[in-house]
């Protein structure tokens, strides 16, 4: 919020629960929610709340990561399998992005459009303190650490293999970001 206000000191900045937005019905001409729903306790209720504040004729754009598409190129095949599995266990709703269009349509949204951006991340310096959690936009250490249980040591070992490959200039990770846009 402070960063947004630095560009426009008069801008309204607000932190709110996606399940109880402090706005009247139909007040916003454009509503954008980016990479939030995958973390919410009740994604359907959150989408309904976003829809509630979208004005008639307005647009609702929802973006999330489809963690089911996450893959890394690794010198050893098990590394991709372990990290892809860890990514699915890292967020509460890892496959939510693939259901955005259906969720909006269920609310009565018209003209729902979907965009799938296939992202390739090929630059990671695991020794750069600014990239300690992983390359920009991909928190690999958090994903591996979030594997939990007996999977965590294996995920951290997979990350070590991947970091060694990155040090040799051989790093690539792929995932898909999905955006669904609906007119109310």
C-alpha cells in the first residue's frame, strides 16, 4: 500500500479480507484480484465477494498461478517430480487457476474470457542474497520447505540439485498464470 501511495499520495490504500470487502454492492467499475484466491480459506466466497462489489457493466479480472503446470528442467528426473509435488502441497488451492472461468460463470458472469500465460524462468543465481528464496517470482525455497512431513527433506535435497545446476547456468522452470475476465 505504501508503494502504491508513493506514486499517488492521494490514492486510497486499504487492507481488507477478501471474504468481507468494506465496499457497497456494485461500486467498482474494475476489480482485479491477483494471486490471492489460491491462498483463501473459501475461494468461492471470495469470488462472490469480488463479484458483489463489481458494478453492473464493470469488469472483474482474477489471476492465479496454476501450480499443476509447474515443472523444472533438472539433471535428475526425480528433482522435477519432487518439486512439482511440493508445489501442489504448498498452497491450499494449487489447481484453482484452472477453475476460474467456471467459478465466474457460476455467479452469472457474461462474456468470460480466459488468458493463459506460459511463463519460463531461466535465470536464477542461488548465491545472490536477493534471490535467496528463488528466482524473482518463484519462491523455490518456500515451496520446498512447505512440502511438510517426510517430503520436506527430499524437496530440500531436490532444491540443492537444482541450485547446483543453476550455478552452472542450467536452470529453467515453467508454470502457467491464468487470468479470467468477466463483465458483470
